[in-house]
């Protein structure tokens, strides 16, 4: 869907922001760009929609070189969400979301209907929020409006630059969850810039780790980046606690469950889905006094998970990464 080949950006003063970047984002993938400040991740994002022009290389979307397209037309087909949101302060929320469809020539009735649908989709009840103004919303609510506005033209590609960085940690997790739900439903091709490795491995199908000087240090799945850092820079960036971070990208394995035989339903204080991550399982386990949780596949409980089971699952995950 998106292909960058030999892409570089060097400014007039000689500063190299991005160098020799080769990277592909598949259709329907959510890819996170992560790295320290000044590593070129936001510059790369802005080169995709030509807010910044590349010095070298080519950028293609669906096989078409973006440099051969009219920049305004190009951007109309790409949703763009930034940390500051950029809502029009004197317009109501529904009018903010209607902006892009109206620019496309949609009728006001059609644009309003689409805006109200999107508000509902991102968790903002239209009856409550449609006629409010941006200053009447919390930071997290304004961020949801920004996502809704970016989706209003139904773009196949969505670019997001630190979209959840301006809200507190609790709201940030809620917004991440909400966006992941939306992504499962809509299947957009998403490139998301973040400085937070935890956000990157939690949200990304793949993670691109940028190093200082605009070098792509590693590109792989969250499990690959955490389990097999490509070099010392990546190892230092993901941190010494990367083993614990693997909890968030390792799914429950039935091999690490205890049999459900002899455990009554009443003894299972909590039940979690078999597709959950070890991190989700541990969080539930820590909230429960019984020290054991049931694991269900549909309506059937297929086993129970204990702290020892989580430990064995994590050790097996790390061993797999080391052997690979």
C-alpha cells in the first residue's frame, strides 16, 4: 500500500533528517514509527503526504508516486491526525467533523449525517456533543474529534503524529483501546508516530525503530523488536525491561494452562478470553484474590491460568526469541 524506496531528506544547511529509507506498509496494517526526538520519524510521516518534500528516493501509495500528484488532491485522500488536533474553535463539533466532506462537495445533509455517524463511532454521543464547541470538551474528547474528522472522507490511508501524546496516561490507554477497536472495524492503512515504545508495541502490527540521524535501525513485529533487537541502539531504546514488555505481545498458550477439572466455576473469580495477552491476563489475576483465572474459548472454559503459568509462558516466549 505504501512503499518508500531510498527516501532521504537533507535540509539546505546540511542537516540530514532521514537517510536511505526503504520501508513498506501493507494494506490494512498499523505501523508505528518510534524513536528519540530528532530521529526523522515525523519528517518521514510528513513526506508521505508531501507536507515535506523528500530530497531523494520515491514514495508510492498504491503504486503511484506521490511526487507526481497534486499535493492538495493527495492530502484529500489521506487522513491526518496530530497531537494538537487543530479544531476550529468557533465551530461546533459536528461542523468540525463535516469540514472535509464539504470540501469534497458533499451536500450539508450528507456531510452532517456522516459526521454524526463518525462521532458515534469514536464514542462521542451526537446528542450530547454535536452542538458543543471544542473548549467545552476534554483533551481526550477533542482527540476523538480529530480522529473522526480525519475519517470523514473515508480515506484509505491514515497518518497520525503523536495522536495521544497530549492526554494523561489513563485517558491515553482508553484512546489507544478505542482506536484499536476502530482499526479492527475499519481496516485502514495506518502509520502512527510515537516516542513511546510501550505504545508502539501495544498498537503496531509492525514497529519501525528510527535512530538518531534518520537511520532505520529495525523494522519488524513487536515481538521481533523486543525479542531480537537488531543492534545495541535498539536494545538500549527498548530498555532492559523488554522481557516484561513481551507480556503485551505474547498470547495465552493452552500448553501453559492447568486443567479445569476439579476447579468449580465459583472458584474462578474471573474469566478471560483465550486470545488475550499475558499482560491482560496478569492484570486480571492481580485484581483477583483467588490467584487463578479461568480461560475461555467462546462459552467454554478450557483451562485455568496461574501465576506460575504466566511465568512459564513468558520464559518460553523469551527462549523462542533467543533460539531464533
